[in-house]
C-alpha cells in the first residue's frame, strides 16, 4: 500500500513539474508576442531615432520565426484564442516584407537584347582569412566584375600573381586594417579614384569601366558598422548613416549613365538608410533572388567547427549589389560559404540594356 502511494506521489510530482513547465512556455510566448507588438508600435511611431528599434530592425525575419514557433505551440493551449493572435502581427509584417522572396523567382521582363554581365561583391576579411581559399572562391564565382572590401596587402599580392590572366584589369588599394578596397574586371578600367567620406577612415572606390564601348560607373562601398552593434541600449548607426548619406548626396545622385554600386553596407534591408538608396537604385537580390540571402556573419575562421548548421549560418543581409535603371536583374544569389571570410559573397547576373 505504501509503495503504491509512493508511485502516485512521484507521478503527481512529475505532472506538476510538466504543467508548470508548460505554463512557463505559454507565459513566455505571451510576453514575446507583447514585446513584438511593442516593437512594431515603436518602429511605426519612433523609428530608428531610438537605438533599440534600429537594432531590432536588423532581425525582423528572426522575430517572425520566434513568433511562428510560439504560435504553433499555442495551438495546443486552451487559451489559444489569446496566445495565437498575439503572435500574428509580426508574422504578417514578415510576409508583407519578404513574401515575394519566398516564391520562385520569375524571369525578368524587358531584358531581351541586353548585354549580359555578372557582378559580385565580396568582403574578404584579409586580416583573418586564407588567401588561397579566397582566390578559389573568386575563381568559382566566375564574375565579370568583382568588388572587394577589407583587402589586405598579402591578399592583393597573391591576387595579382594568380588572377591577372582571368582579370586583366585590376584596381587594388590594399590596407593592413579593414580599409582596403579593390576591383577586378574583365572590362577595361578607364579610370578610378579612392576616397573617404564623413571623416571616416573607410575607403571607397569609384571606377569607370568600358563595357563593350559603354561607360559604366561602378562604386565599391564600405560604410562602417554601427557602434555597439549588439547592445540595444547603446546601438548607434549614426556614423554608418552619415557615410551612406554623403555617398548618396555627393556622388551617386550626380551619376547619369549606367551605374553599379556594390559593397558591404553594414545595414539590413529594414534600415532607414537602405530605403534612401532603394528610392533611385534597385537591389539585385531583392529583384532577382530567392530566400533570405543572409551574408553575415559566416563562420569566423579559427572557431570551433562542431556547431549546429543554424549557429553556423549567417543571420543578416548587409552585402548588396545595387544598379540603375539601365540594367535588368536576371539572377542573384549568395555564396554557399565565405571561404574563411566572415561574409558570403553576393553574385548577380544583370543585363545592360541597349
């Protein structure tokens, strides 16, 4: 009799623990949903003037994923009428913002008769990456034009030694820090200039290419990352935004011919500064890509490699290929890995319209 009572006690104790855990999960889902509602309200009313909103904007797809998980769990609750709807707003926002990228890409209209060319951008993290692997990635991309960021002297020297035949036209401005920039091209480079913006040490490049007799202006840009990028209370993207604003106002808006702008912009596609470029340029991946296209951070070199695929995968999209109305995007994709860089390259096949 006492043994039976003891078994019932253990069984009852387990049920109580399980029920408490279940209620804790449901309470967490409710708090999460309410937090997402507060974020959406602040995004709509305050915007990126408040650092936490600016930081949270970088992770909208992940907030929606969390809401989806809590929403599925809440279906099995007796209070599903409350817990499921509270997750819906952020999921709806995600579908509005990214729904087109989840569908199969349709062939671009109006691209007949144009001159096809493939463009790539690649932050190669020279201070930590392996030159051999970086060069192998560049060869595999097989792009006609490659914009490089964070180009170091050793990588530049090896690129000249190994890629001069594949890319006879090169403009390389390496630096021992993250300020180096470069351009590899199968088209003649008529001229190029390297410059800085907004009292910032990041270097940018403007080049004019001869694409079968057509002058095409190309910028390789690298605005600085936000200060305290992973701290909601002190997150500050002002320096980045100042550089992009100066680039837009002092350079890009003055260009009248075919224009390409590639680089690591250190800004997600939900940032305010992204939309200031999207007004007059087109984002190749948004127009011709499929999926989320995350590029950063790829698995940093030297880290433990026994990690889950989710942890190893990039979390945000901050590398872009922008183009003017003289082009049509046919395809766009992100490299399968960073080849020892913390960024994955972006490759786009465009058509230069006659």
